[in-house]
C-alpha cells in the first residue's frame, strides 16, 4: 500500500526583532494575513527571492505576498527544516 504522507513542513521561528514585531501587531486581519504567509513559507521555504549579498551565513531571502500585503525577510537553515523570520511588514 502506498504511503500518502504530506510533505514535511519547515518549522517557523523568529529573530528577537521579528518576535517583537509580531507582538506589536494588534489588528486581527493583519495577524491572519501573516499566519497565511508563514504557512506558505513553511511549505515552500524556497518561494522567496534571494537578497543579493556576500555574507558568510545563510542566504537572506524576501517573500512578498501581494494579496495579503505581507513582506517577510527570512533565511532557511542548512537542512531546510527551519525558517528563521528576521523582519516582517504587514
């Protein structure tokens, strides 16, 4: 019998500054829009565009959801299991 598991999602975590940004969001619609955007990133961490730079660490990426009007800067860990959100615009 075939195994029909859904693909494993990456875990979302926040930098200290991004966590503070989330704490400051008081509009429920903005929180829902951010949640939907984070689900997209957890399912497909490569969806965002790489931000040019030559840092020795992980590649910083940007994802902008035009429908939800959310922009997120993030990077993905080497094993692609964790997405670290660095900055949020809602």
